[in-house]
C-alpha cells in the first residue's frame, strides 16, 4: 500500500490559501473606484507565487528540463511584471 505524499498535500494547501488570499484582495478592491497600487501589487504577487507553485508542483516542472521550466516561469514573470507596470 502506498502512503500519501504529505509534501504534495502541504503544497496544495499553500496554493489553495494563496488563491483565497488573491480572491479576497481582488474582492476588497472591487468596491473602490480606484484600485490602490498596494492591493493590486499584492494580488499580482500572490498570483505569481500561486502560478509558480502550480507550475512546479502540479505540472511537475521541477523535474523538467531547465529550458522548459525557464520558459514557463519566465512567461509567468513577464506577464505579472507587465500587469504591475500597467497599474
């Protein structure tokens, strides 16, 4: 009988908590006319961390060739920095 991987469960829990934090921060911002830069930056920071966790653990890129991992994480970084710059 195989034992469950506890590290996968803890990473999944962190990813879900970050998703909740991101959702709450954007929900907080919807009632305001202008989005405070700090709230938008925090939401994008949470989104980047969550995307990294999903790519590394759920998509198992931590064991992929470095070029593939670099392309995926680089794309994620470019998108998040571009959105932060647009704030």
